């Protein structure tokens, strides 16, 4: 099946097969959250990004091999509703941004700062701290040595704009500055973007609109 990134709650996962990594995307919960299961093709080790909701769906996706770790992109409750049950069932290590961990009711084993590395098997992901949607939001960048980069943005970047900052001009300025510097400024147009809700996009699709986003203020 060709990967499209289009999933719906109650529907099957959509799988993006890369040379070293398999990415399974599934939509869960009443807020149509995306959860991503990453599997190292060499070792079989797995990592989950955002145990958002419906733990039975996520555990079925994870399967008998379990997960070594789960990363929560930020503190908002719709991104960790299933975290306690998934961790209890799998014994996974928990990761979150240093400045959001206190808002997540499951203890965080590893606090992430900008530039930190998260590993799944032989695959390395780089954490990027993006401030504005929350104080400690984390995006994860996989710089595929066989192709273009991939970035999991939580609620910091979507098709059509950055994440919600609730008309707080300082928070918006912080978020768009971080997104522009740490994502658009460092990664090519081909970079595939996996957001916390909705369809995927690429940096190239969104880059022409950065000035428009700044002007409108959201």
C-alpha cells in the first residue's frame, strides 16, 4: 500500500516503509490524534510517539514485540490519555521535553532538551525544543541517510500553519521563530512532516506561506 498519511479514527494504520525504519500512523480518540509507531528494521525495536488515546488500539498496533520507549510530544492531555496503560503493559521508558514533563501525569524517565538523541534500535532521532504551543514541546527529526528527513511535530506544525497559541502574541512569535529556525532553517523542502492531528505535509509545501502566517499572527 502506498503511504498517504491519511488515517481516520477506527480505520487501519497507514505504514510508511523506509530503508531502515517503518512508520505506522494511526488515528485515535475523540480529538483525532495521530500516534506513530516506529520500528527499526534491523533490530525490530519499537518506539511509540504519543500514546494519545484508545490504549487497546495502540497495544494491538504494537503487537507482541512490545516497545522499548514512548515519547510524549507535549503536555496537553489529548496526547497522553493512553500513556499509563501502554507503559504498564509494555514497561517502556518514557521521554518528554524537560519543560513539559511536570504536566504529564506519568513519570518521565528521560527529560529531553534541544539536540538530544532518541534511539530506536540503530535509528537515531534528534529532539527539537519548540516553545509556544506549550513550554516544552518536542519535535523529533529522523535524518534518513537513504533519503530525505522526516519530522514528527506534535502540535507545533500542521498543514497550513503552526500550532495554536490562543491569540497570545508572544507565544506565537516564539513558536513561529522556533519552527522557522529549527525546522525550516535546517531541513530541506523534501522533509516529510508528521503532525499530531490530521494529514501529513512537507516543509516544501508550507515554506512559501511562512510570511503569511507571521502577518496573520496564527
